[in-house]
């Protein structure tokens, strides 16, 4: 356990020192400025425009950074034989995977909550300086819950990459497959809703395929930015179940990865 | 020397990029009406859901540009074919981001008055009703129903709904307008119930007085309606005037509304008060 935590700590430290991490924060700050500029095009719902854009940027930056950084770490470990150094310290292959997963958990937390903090502060400030007639009530607590959701979904994506890396060797293939899983997982909730509503008009094959994806794929959809302006949207049993499913799904992928990685022959 | 050459070459390329951008900016105006600027319902179906919010808002900004260009082109009028394109774009925007108020606001402003897309606007607004807690959404629906679609009953229903929103308190006339529409449709019981309900909620004394006055008028109108039914049973025909009801001793004489206006019966058998009429009609009646 001590070894596992030590390994995870080193990985997080290594990532927090990466320039790309700070570059990401600067880029997100710039995107907040861009969102503020786009607000000028709105007529009545000024804060909502800022909220929408900054949230979309937050989600985009978070998932893209997880995709790049996580895939990069795993491929570097395998390509540059870094994994040998770890294994030679007496850490088993399963512990290596668990350590990596733990470090991804902490790292995704760092990114999600640092950017999430900027997002919430930015929204609160922009709303404060909006003319009184258009000002909205911003629920910071709901905002943190939304960021918490994003964090757990980002961690889920990193475990998907961990899982793919446990048996695939090519960095580019892992990256592409993860992108496909992300897109399918983000759209599946809406597609499933569509299948339920328009069931009669859709062919049974498509309907079965969507249902299959809904049951088996990770779900990357999140509550969206609206709960920040209306707390009641968060009080849904669906969201709680979805959150629990994401946690269980991540654990499942971590354990499956450790099983696969144990059997893998490292060149 | 080599670095210097590369630097010069790079600067020349940058200059070319800026020059081309300048030429392109002059041609953008001519391309703005192109259909691709407007969002369509299917365009974000496979895009991750979190990006829908920003992209739908961007689609709305494009729609605004299109409206602006179209108005400029047609000298302040939105052509019906352009309005149909605007409607389909706003439908797509609100499909992906239904809790954004502006598309409904713009839809209501541009798709009704000169264009006539009343039912489409109402359908669009009804989507907003599910997601936005703003009194203006049901107010717009109600207004479209009674003003454009001539459906007073539905209009009154939505105005009644609008009056319930906390933000509508500043606009206390909403329940009065709703009760007026119910009255126009002969739905006096609903109008009376609505006013009684509003009287309990209303805190402002001046508005309470107005509501009480309207309530009194409605109650008197109801008495006349009841008398008309008895009259028909008794004499086998509809009464022609209020005076006939007075002569039959079914209502007291000099029954006036809260503002002192006389009641009368219209040719289609509805009870109206002089004070409810437009000043010109009222003057004509007085001259008679």
C-alpha cells in the first residue's frame, strides 16, 4: 500500500509539474475571456450565454487534456521502458495499474477542480457585473456538484484509456479508440431517449444497437450548466444512479485492466 | 544570414495572410445569407452533449446575424421564406439548449407580426415553458393565442399561468387581462374564480381595489346571464335587451358595472358593459 501511494504521489507530482498543465489553465482563462466577448451578442439572457460557453469549454478542455495526458503517460511508460523501473522496485503489475489509476484520480481531480473553480468564480463575477435587470441567481453549491460530476466522468475516461493500454500497444490506436468511446458515451443518453420516444419509427436493429451501447458503454453525459441557475434540476434520482454507475464502472475497468496487464508480456 | 532569410520569408507570408484576410472580410457580407450559417436539428446529434450548450448559442448568434442581414436586405421586413428558415434554426437551437431564453424572445418578436408564423411560434414557446421559469414565456403564448390566433380561452389560460410566476408580480394587470378574456368567452365562473384566487395572493392595495371592482362587474354580469336563462325558459325566446329582463323583474333596475357603465346584450347573446367598449364605439352608442 505504501509503495502504491508513493508511486501515485510521484505520478501526480510529475503531472502537476508539466508545463502543459499550466498552459491548459491559461488557455481556459482565455476561453473565459472569449465567452465574455460572446456575451455581447446576447439580448436578454446574458449570464446564460457566458455560462453555456464557459461550461462547454470546461468540458472540452477537461476531456481533451485527460485524453492526451493519460494516453501519453501510459505509452511513455511502455515505450521508454519506464515500467521496468517501477517493476524492479518490487511493485507488482496489478499494483502498477492500481497506482496509475489512483494517480489519474488525483490528477483528474486537480484539473477538474482548478478549471471548475475558475469557471464558477468567472460565472459569479460576470453575473455580478451584469446589469441588475438581467442578473441571475448563481448557485455555487450546484456548480460544485456539476464539477464533481465532470471529475468523475473525466476519471472514467482515464480508466477507459488505462484499460485500452493494458492490452493495446499503439498510442495512436488507444487514442482513437478512446475518442470513439467518448463520443459514443456522450451521445448514448440522447440516442437512447430518442429510441424510447420514437421507437416505432426506428428499425429494430438500430434500436437494439443503441440499447446495447446504453447498457454496456460508459456514460459521459453530465447535468450541464443549467443547475447553476436552478438548483431543482439536480434533485434527480437518475443523476445519483448515474454517478454511482460511473464510480462502479471505473472500478470495474481498473480491476479488469490489472487482470489483463498481469498476463501481458512486456517486451 | 540563413535565419534572416527565413525571418523575411515568414514576415512576407504573414503580410500575405493579412492581405488575403482583408479581401475576404469584404466578401463575407455577400455570403452571410448562405443557409449553412443557420443551425439545423441534426447538426449536433453526434457531438458530445456538453458541447451542445456553447454550439447551440453560437448557432443562435448566427441566426441573429441572418435576421439582421435579411432585414437590411428587405428594408426592415423579414420575408416569409427567410422567416421559415429562422424558425427552423430557432427550433434547432432550442432543441439542443432549451433553457436559453433569447431564442424564444427573438422567435416571438420576428415570427409573428408581419410574418404570420403564429402556431409555429406558440409551439416553440411551449418548449421553453418546460425549461424556463420566466413569466414572459406563458405571457407570449397567451398573447399569441388571443391576439393572433383569436383563441381567447387558451389565451386566458396562459395569461393565468403567467400571473402565477413570482416575476410577474410587477405586472399585476395579467390576471385582469386573463379574467377579461374569460369574460369575453362567457366563462364567468372561471374568471370569478381567477380573480378570487388573485385577491388572496395580491398584496398591493391599489391592485386589490381594481380586482374587487372587476369581480363586482363579473358577478353582476353573471346575474344577467342567469336571468337570461330564466327568461328563455319562461318566454321561450332569448331576451333582446337588459331592459326586458328588468321589466320581467328578473334583475334589479339600474344594474351598472363597477365603473358605472350600463350593461347590454349583444346580437350573439353575450353580456357586455359600455365601459368595456372602445371609446369610439361607446360614443356611437351614446349618440344612438
